[in-house]
């Protein structure tokens, strides 16, 4: 039984050009992949051509996707910016309120117990205790609490480093298909 290439969700958002691309190219590539094997120069060349053609389809699909989502991404970015500006004002207010309440609580806890304060109209305030930490000296933190910096390792590797204790650096070959 043939697998349906375009499902109902894709059908709803794809343009006619994108649908045509997926149907025609998808079917053509799928048919050629079924019998794909590479054991000689001619089959290798055919597989490379198929890889480039498939990469072209991927590139075109990505362009279709970007055209669809860009207006939505722009709207989300704009909306997030508006709410971040509004929320930052209230976050500053909350910090000031927290400092004032903490200062009062700290001064009173020596003389009397303050547990929970109920606010008329609903809501309550209480003091919560949680353990937290500040790193005072990175060099003194035991190794078991440290995580390797993969970005730093990659930068050094790309700059030519081939040996880092505890890291296997190796060359991996993968085909790269480039479209014109």
C-alpha cells in the first residue's frame, strides 16, 4: 500500500507549488530510493545526482516553510517585546517589594514569629526558606560539579586542536550535497 505523501495538515497549509513539488519530486525520489545501491562508479554517480536533487527539494521546502512562518514569527517577536517591556516594570516593582518585606521580616523574626499574612480581598504572603548558593571561586569547585564546555571544545577543535584529555576527536565522513 502506498504511503500518502501529503497528509491533511500539510494539505491545509501548503501552496499549490509546494504540493506539486512534494508530489512530483517526492514520488520520483521515493521510486529511485527503493532500488538504490552503490557498488560501482555509475551507481555512485546516480546516487550523488539523487542526493543533489533531494537537497534541492529540501531547500525549496525550507523556503516555502519560511514564507509561511515569517509573518507569524514577526508577530510573536513583536508581541513578546511588548509584554517583556510591560513585565519588566512589574518585575522591578516586585524586587523592591521583596526587599522591603524581607528587611522587615528579618528585623522582626528575632522578637516575634511572623508566619503568614492574609491580605483582605484574597491572597497571602509568607516567608519561604530555600537553600541557594553563590560560586566564590571557580577553581575550588570539585570536578563532579563541573560540565565540559562543548562550544569551547568545538572552537579549539576547529582551530586545529586534535588532542584534549578525556575527549575523542575524530574525523567523520558524511556526504554533502550542494545545489546550484
